[in-house]
């Protein structure tokens, strides 16, 4: 949502996102963000219509940060996915509540997460699987990584009860891309 011209001087998308990134996204409110920015609640609503739009903005920034700049190739798709997963690990866990937010069922930002989905599916297609198996692989990869990160951020004793992220990721990627089960 673009702000009206009259509002563009005092506040920016970057300031709003920076304020949100410093809050626990599980519980952040529009009022919290307005207070952090030193603006009125109504001034913030000129930029973002509601909490969902705020979280969409955060999602766009986080996806921009995690997507590798290089494209995967047939020779590098697995390394590309590993790089992406580690970027997700670092960025999702750096923002309080973000991994938990993403792991919870909700409407994901279609623009940001659509870009992520498309890039991951293209990596699996480069691995030589059908479009359907690439789509299935995206769901397995995304759900696996996000659920691990969400559990870690929720404070579960994942360090002792679950595999380290490097081990988890190694096993996950060895099992991907998904293949049709043999009869």
C-alpha cells in the first residue's frame, strides 16, 4: 500500500519494517509499532492498513534477505537449497517471533513467498523431477525447515531433543527431491 503524498515525508517503509523487526512478531500490534516510531497510531495506518499488511512487509524484506543472488543450476541445486536453508535459519531466528509466525498456519504473503516458492521449485526441476514432484519437494523442504526453525524459536529444547540444524538439513536434502514411491 503506497502512502498518500502528504505522508511521505515523515515515515518510510524501511522505518516501519525496522521497527517491526525489533519486536516479537507473535505479539506485536500496530500500536507497538507506532510507539516505537514515535508517530500516531493513525499515521501508521496511512502506510499499512492492518497487522497482516505489516507482517506482509516484514515477509517481503526477510525473503529479499534470504534468497541467494545466484540462480541454481543442474550442478548446484542441492548447494543452492542448502545456502537458502542456512539463510532462512539465520534470518528467521534473528527476528523475534518470525520463525514461529511463519510456522503457524496463516495466509503467507503471496508476492514474497511466491518468489521463494518459485525459486525452490525451479531448483528441484533442475534436479530432474517432474513439476508435480518439484511442487511436492517444495512443500517438504519448506515445511521441514520452517517447522524446525519455529520449534527452535518457541524455546523447545531442540538442542538436546532434536538433531542439530546441519544434521537435519543434510538428511532432508539427501531425501529430496521427492520421488514417486515404488509399488
